[in-house]
């Protein structure tokens, strides 16, 4: 899947899934625009990927920061062709039932996981419309399609992102812009490692996955590359679940 000549904005690119996606896109020839909450991790990913591009710092839930970041990217490397909205949070602290979830945790998760992709898309869509091309891949979660006890803000935010993606696909298809949701299941990332490092918890997790293991970030990155490439050119408004069969049970 060739991405030569395309500029790909990847949020949350400093570690985990975002870093793996950046490496996959670099190998495919894309110019990278890596965004993270902190500059050092994004720069480290860019250097490790060995790709041409730029790293920028922004909080995706901050409208002014997102607008400034996308403007800086376009001034430095050119108009954005592909957006991978990957930045996300699971919550504040460990899992807890809804009645014990403080309003500030709910607001924070929704701000990053839903408002973040909205703000990024809002910022890049005018340029995509003008050029009549563009691809948006929103990294939601398999948990956005099922229940996950103790993580009400997270599952609500990811379900919202899946439906936002469908709406983007319908609203912007006439401009040659595609939008799809990518939904990872259990992946070995910093977001889940706190649980997977506990042998008993890890065994409990893998027992729910028909393939008997958690996914590697590189496996999700390959799916992201597929959705961003011309290999999926007739695919929009869809939800691609990469979870080892977890939601099939």
C-alpha cells in the first residue's frame, strides 16, 4: 500500500498505537505530521520512523491549539491528505461504576475522545473540500460496540466517535472524502499495560479473546494503513474491528 506523496496527520503519535501507525505510514512513503500532548515523544517517534515530516504539540481538546497545530503543519509540509485521530484516554484512575465517576472524569474523556476528533476534522476539512480528496480514520474502540463495566465514559465516547464517523462519511462523500472508524480490541499499549503486567489479570483478559492473545500495535497499524490507502477506496462510513474475535463472543 503506497502512501508516497501523501501527508498524514497522526494524533497521539508519541507512543503506543500512534507510534506504531506512524512507523507503518513511514514505511509506505508518507510524509508524517505527528501530534502529541508533549513534543519530545512525537519528535522521538518521527526520528525513529526515519521519515520526512514534522512534529507538533497540542491538546486535541483545545480548539486554539488544534487550529494552530494544523496551520503550522500546512505551512511546513503542505496540506493534510490523511487524518488519523488516534489520541485518546481511558479515564482518570482505575475502572469504577458510573455513580462513582466524577463529572470531571466524564468531561475529560468526552473532551479528548470525541471533541478532539471533531476539532481536528473541523480544522482540516476545508482544505480537503477545496482539493476534493481526503481520508479520515478515527481510532475508536471495540468497546464502543459493547459494554465494558467500569468504563462508562470511555465506551460512551467511543460509541459517539463511531457514529460521528458515519456522519462524516455521509456529509463529505460528495467531496471525495472518506471516513472510517478503526476499532482495536485488547492491545499491548501503555493504556492497557498496567493490567496486562499482572499475570492473573492478563490471563483473565486473554481468556475472553478467541485468538488467545492481545493484539500487537503493529497489527492495528496495518489496518489503519489499509483504511487510509487506495486499497479501501470504495469503503466509507464503516467500522473495522480488530480484536482477535473479542466482540464476536
